[in-house]
């Protein structure tokens, strides 16, 4: 059997096994005589690239179907449902009820409210709660407390606003977000008052709120703040063991910084070399697909070589780093 025939048989086997469904559509699992004739008309290089793509797809499918990946995806789903539940309870336990009362936030009340979910409903919402308490029998199941004095609301609101602003600033530094008033208002409108920095991180991670990443100037300011706080701790509070650990950590950080600096210098040299050679700018798309870092990582070796030859290797490295 010739090399071309071996390639065709391997490709047909992978297609029949379903490796081409995402790439070529559901009908690709059936390989016809016409399909084989079309394959025979292609070059060996074309068939090798097609086989490589299908093999990568087969590996991707196996990874997705692995118990480990399925477990991670299920955990993410559960985390998202928990975030939605916590957000809903925040609104529920601040809802004023008849008689100037409010449902107390405790484990018993949470369990009762969750029992009001209908079959098929995954998460409690404020709307479900409001509909349920129209039934006096359900409302009587809850432990209630006195609603806070509304005459003190301006003072409470001002204090809570200040506390929420501080919480958001902390979250911005923890998760690398832009610390500005517009982002703070968006978070507060979504999560309500009294949110935690963890809730902010979950909201950003789940896409419930979209906040820009911290600018380079903000990141530098965050680093400076952290450095000053760290120095204050090491000078006045750290134990000898903590000081030794800090020294080891700083040594590792300096080593990592040196490696990064060398990589940056090599990249800069490649940029200057390619500029002399007059390569055209790297396009935004390639063969109908967005030419981003993900595409460069996943494309086959032949495509990477072609892009590097046409636009220069430095342009690919810059795109991979998100710098172009």
C-alpha cells in the first residue's frame, strides 16, 4: 500500500469515528466512494495536514470526554449556581415584608426558601420568592425579624456605600481590575449592597459583570501598595521563619525576572530583524478565522511555518503574548 493510500485509510478511519464532525459537519462520519476519489486527487502534503488536524481533534474529543474534565466542568457549573443563589439571597433577606418585618438570614430560612423551588428550577431567584410569599402559609414558615428603622436609612446607606467602595477596591487589587467609579456602580447594581470581594471575583469570572482589567499605571500602583505593605510587615511584624521564607521567595522572583528579561530581549532582537526584512503586518484573520493567540497555538505546524515565513516569527510571538 502506498503512502498516499495509508494516509487516506487513516483519515477515513478517523472520520468514521467522528473526529471530523466539528471540522466538517455531521455528514463527515460517512465516507463515500466520491470522498475517497476526492482524497486520491489531493497531494500527500495536503493529506498529511488533514490527518494531523483530525488526530488533534481526536485528542481534543478524548480530553473533553475524560472524567477529569467533566468533573471540572461540573464544579464550575455548581460554582455558578452557588453564585446566583447567594446573589438572590442577598436581595431576599433585604426585602421588606408585611408588618414592617424581614426574613432573617439563617440556615433554616434558606432551606425553607429553597424548598419552594418547582421541579426543573435549578436556582432560587428574588422573583420566585416574591411570588411564593403571596401565600400566607408559606410566609409563616419563615423566621422573621423587625425591619430596620427607615429614618436611619440615609446614615446606614452612607456607611454601607463607603464599606462597599472599600470592598470593591480590595477586589480590584485581588483580581487585577480597574478601580474606578463606573465599575463600582456596575458591581453594586448587579450584586446589591454588602457584597464581598469573593462575590466580585465570581461575578467577573462568570461574565455576570464586565469590568476592564487594570491599566498598566493601575497595576504599577497596586504593586507599589503591596510592596509598601509587605515592607511594613517584614520590618515590624514578621517572625524569623517568615523573614527566611521571604528571602527565598525574593530569590526565586529575581531568577524568574531574569529569565523573562532575557526572553524579552530575544523578542526585541527578532522584531528589529524582521523590521529590516520588511515583512507585512500580521492580519487580524486567516482563512476566515480570527488570527489570535488561540489560533496560533492550535494551528498545525505547516500553517505556523507559512505564517512565520510570510509575516515574520516576531509578529507571531507578539500576537501570542497579546502585544499586537
